């Protein structure tokens, strides 16, 4: 009889212990069953079901169009593919900003309908009531400061945030507010590395950086960027580990050639 090895699941508590021990946290986005299974099987700590699905899965220019129903569909697919990692699900634009009751109802739908483990929302003092309400309902919340893509029309650009002292001070205060409100971690996106280091040291909860330098407690990238599926997006902070776009394109071209020449299927590939 084979003894099945018990899988140790990653929880919000695991991440807290990792920060305390100085162990870096790895996080990647995923939006479907197949890739979630690959990423979880490779040993990732956290999968983010990002509203970036709006861009990389649906082809929209921004993250704004994705709906709660759509993010729930992606999260359900991801949950079926994982055994051990922590899954964080983005609350989409429009489902938490205006009203903390709507925010709580949105978070509850995500937790009930997907089996996900936590939610993420963007902003600091502006959304603090929503954060508190969701946390008080027993739902873990990850914060997100710096470049907040859902506010792209306010910023008007995807450039580095918090370079000026006033915005940097607000980010410092917001990080403390999110910690006090009960967030278990905070994503810091596209801010100066020095500021990210300072914030990471000033709070007891983990920080996950994207374009925020190496002093954060962990790092996150969008899977499609990191694997080279999407090749148009090449910011400085992105390290591309593969070029799936090129490899898949070549494979499809070869497939077409083999069909046209009569090489596929051959005798061993038929009944």
C-alpha cells in the first residue's frame, strides 16, 4: 500500500512565518485549470487570479472591463488545478470602491462560489472601510499600493508611482492603515526600490513587489509576461523566463506544413 505524502498547504499564516524567517515569497498569476496545475505543481507559494485576465485573457486595454462573474469563472478554474498554494482573487473595478456593503457582498460571492482563499483590492485610505468590513467577516484581504491599474484613468499613465514626497508619504501611511485594518499582505507595484524597502521594514505583514525592487518580502509577475506568451509588454522589472510565443508559433507552422504535405497523420497515427 502506497502512503500518500500529506501536502502542506500554504496559508496566510505561512506567509507571515516566511517574512519572520526572511524567506522570500513567490507569487504568479494564473487564470485557468491547466496553467494553475503546472504553476502549483512547480511549487509556487501564491497564485493570484488577477484582474489582469481582462488584458491577457480577454484582450482589453485595461483591467477595468472584467466583471465579478468573469473573475469568479477564472478563480473556479484555478482552484480545480491546485493542491497546495494560497489563492488570492482580485476584486474587480466597481465592486468595492463605492460602498463597503457592496465590497463585502462581492468578497463573499468570490469566497462562496470559487473556493478561493482570499481577496485583493487596490487602494489605501479610500477603501479602508471596505477592507475592515471584509476582514471582520473572516475573509483574508491582500492590499495593493503604488501603481494601481484600476485607477489608470486617474493617473493617465503606467509610470512609476510615489517618486514625489507627498505621494510617498501617503503610501507609507496607507501601508500602516492596511496593516491596522487586518490585511495579511500588501502588493507594492512600480514604486522606487528604496521606498518599498522602507515600507517592508516598517510593517509586520509581508510585502509582495512588482517593479518595486528586491527588498520586498516576495515578488509577483503576470504569468503571460514571465513565460513570454504576451511579448508586447516589456517593462524594466520583467524578467522573461521563456518565449512561448515564439515556440508555439513555430509548432503551429510545423503542424500546418505537415498537414499540407500529407505527412500528418502518418501510418502509426491512424487506426
